C-alpha cells in the first residue's frame, strides 16, 4: 500500500468524558484560511453538510455517522444523563427507565437520523453511513442507552479510520493504470478534503506520484463554487505535488495538444450500470476525453455505488442557490433579472467511462454488479 501520507485530515471524532464531538476543516474558508470547527449537535451537523463546510461524498458520509452519534448523546442527556460516558459500560439494560421512555428515545433517534439524511440528496455515502449507524442501533436495542451511544461513537470512529485505508487501496489500484510521466486531468475535488484524509481521485494521484514524481496534474476550476481552484490546488500544493489550474472550458485545448493522458474524477453516486453522478461539468470533460481517445476513470469506494438503482436516470440531482452562479466574492457578475438554473451534479454516461477504480480493483461499468460479492 502507498506510503504517501497526506498532511490533511478533514474530519475526526474527538473523545471527551461526556462522549465527544466532531472536528472538521471548514472548507468554505479554503484557500484563504485553514481552520477547523467543532460540531456538537445534530442541527449543527445538518447545517455543516448543507452549507458545504464539509463536502465530498466520503467525507459527508463520515459526517453523517458522526452526526448520528452526536444526536444520540443529545438524547442521552435528556433521558438518562451521565457524567462520564466511558465508565461502567455494562452491555445490558440497567437504567431505571420505563418502556415508554426507552421507546421515545429510539423513536426520536430515528427521526433525527432521517432529518440528517435529508441534508444533501445526491451523495449516497450519507445514506449509507446513516444506514450503518441504524444497524448499530438495531443491534443495541436491549442495551442501556449509554451503551447505545458508546456503540454509535465507536462505529463512527471505525468508519472514519477505514476510510483512509480504503482510499489508499483505491489509490494503489489506480496508480497501476497511470502511464509514466502522465498528464492527469481531474475535475472538482476528490482528494483528502473530500474524504477523511487521502482521497479517491487524488488518492490515485498521490499513489502515482509516490511511484513517479514526473506525473503532471491539471485541475479544472469547477464553477460555480470553484472546488478545483480553491480546494484541489490547495491540498496538492500543501502536499508538494505540482498542479496546473485551468478553467472549465480549457480541457479540449489541452487534450488536443496531447498534454492530457488520462482523466480521473470522483463520484457522489454510481448506478448499477456504471452511470455516475459527479460535480457539474464532469460529463462535459468525459465527452471531450472520449472524442480525443483519452481514458476517463472514476475513483470511488464501494459505499458510493448504489446497486439499487438501474441507471443515472434514477439519481436525484441537487439544485442549489442561484447566488452560487451570479455572485463571486460577494459581487454580482451578471445582469439583474437573468434566469439561473444551478444543478450541483451531472450524469456521466457509462459508455464514456474506461473503468471505475474501487478498493476492490478496477471494474468496467458493465461488470460493476460483481462488486456486490466483494
């Protein structure tokens, strides 16, 4: 596995006597500042996801797992307050609560989980991680409420730690298909800041760079929020990996002039047939790559693959505020009265994708269903 170590950890659980809280990089401030914020409540986590303080499908998933644990701690203080969560874990029901109060705890917990899941609709990792926490709750129904909280926290930490290892595996599989000295184009940010700390698409870049430091990275700016310009370039420079920033409309120029040898992007949801939802503009890059016979890869963990939907037609595309398009640094850049439609994602057709790089290897879109058995 790659020995490359990113200097960035995007999100982590901080344990305290009363349980702990989530600590995450505020990505709305990059590249102007690199600051971390403490998230201590369900509502704060919902807002952090909604406003993109935390973003990137895998990171959103871990944020969701953290949010579930945070809400359980909120409810514990209401139903069975404790001064030290980590003492006297019994793994049996011990508190003197009547059945109605216990039922209310679990009902409120379910409602809170569902509320958190509504914060962003496209990235499947959020619902996946919340689903993992729901399994923990179901398996803890006969335990003390304190123990339920401990189990949710421990599972959130487990998912957090696994994310980095998964991404390193993705990086290593992806590095196997990177030509020596390759020019690699990426769109948006699927790096350390979109995950816990290594990256999917940029995980491939990191692993490839560890083997061959002559590779060249090109990053699309990714309008309207500029994640490529603000975030991808920030973290690659921070890790000492040279990167060239280009505007979204420039990819064909660089492809035609043989400066791009492959494209690798992340994903927010992948359908069973390989159709992929990723940041708006991804499909345009894929179409250009197909025309110039440049391989286009998607890098994503198994948790991003939604085998319950047949194609990209079934993926809900989030529509965001028009100010993201009309405003730059607080100033309007277009005429008043113009109509704005601001989809956050588009669908890249499976026929444009050379391979989907996962922690279990690289799958052709037509063979993606085989990952179910991995």
